[in-house]
C-alpha cells in the first residue's frame, strides 16, 4: 500500500485526484505495474489508476488474465474499475479508503463479489485507510 500511496501523490502533480495502484505478481513480491489517476493529464475519462495498472500488468505478462495477481489501490474502486478487476481475473484486491459516494466493492455496490459473476476476487479493505483518506481529504480541501 505504501507504493500505491507514492503513486497517488504523483497524481496531484497532473491535477488528478490522488489515487494510486500497483499490481503484484503471483509471488506477491514483484511489482508488475504501478499507476496513478491520469484523467486530467491524459484527457481520458477511463484513466483511473486501477485501469491503467491492470492494462500495464497485462502488457507486462503478455496476456489479459492476471490470475494469481494482487491489485493494491488507495481508494475503493468505482464500478468501471471493479468491472476491470473482475474481467482481468485478478485474484486479490486490497484497498485503503472506502468510497461512500462511488465505491463498488462494498460501499454502494459490491460488484466484485456478486455471485452471478464467474470470477470473484478476494477483497481486503481498510489497509492504511487513514493515510489514504487523509491524502484525498487534503487534495479536496485545497481545491
């Protein structure tokens, strides 16, 4: 999560909401990809940290299935990102702060654990939640 927080801090430089993500290889030690929000910097509404990290990890592995991988993200994923997580077959999702306004991993919806879907990753929430929340609070306070 500390690596994801470092990525989140980079988002602010581009005027983006400070959300960071990393994808860990199946061995749990190697970082396959890291990303931060780039919506403002890229002018791309889909450039969320999770989507970018998943894309980069898939490119690194040379396939779209991220079986065995762990995605670590500073903020609970939205519906778009939860869909990307489910579709990429990530085995484990670790997130920091809950997102009561748009969270799709337990706050508003629980897309990734919907029993109607063919893949449901393990979810671990609340990791360094206070630090993740503080970064977001400071960003929006300054705006």
